[in-house]
C-alpha cells in the first residue's frame, strides 16, 4: 500500500529531551504521525513526490499536536537539513 502525505522536517536541539511519544530518542528514521491514520510502530519507505529527496526507511514513533490527517514530520540531524527539505508532498510505501 502507498499513501500521499504532506511532510515537514523537524529537529531537536541537543539540550532538548528529544524523546518520542513511544519513549524512543528522536533520530533520523523516526517520524511523527497522526496515529488514527498511520498506527505507531508502522514501518515505511518515504520518497518526496518531486523525486528530489529520498528519506528512506522510517518508523512511526511520535505524534504531535499539529499532525492531523495525512501529515507526517520527518526527523533530521540539523536545522540546515530541515531547511533543505522544508515541506514537501511525499509518497509513503508501507513495509510488511
């Protein structure tokens, strides 16, 4: 299965806790979702619809107040990487 979503980049400063809703550390490959749309623990492969960015394999481990419906937040290691990615339409490929 696949799904088209709106994806936003996010980053946690080193002094922030950076702990996800699932209790894991925020890191590349960890994403935030609306669990009523994509259940926590779901594994997926994420590619931007413009073909310019491959986020790769990710696991839904976090939630957020502003993540409603078909929206996700992708964790990056720096503000610079977040600025490059910004906000994009992405295709999510669900993995078994």
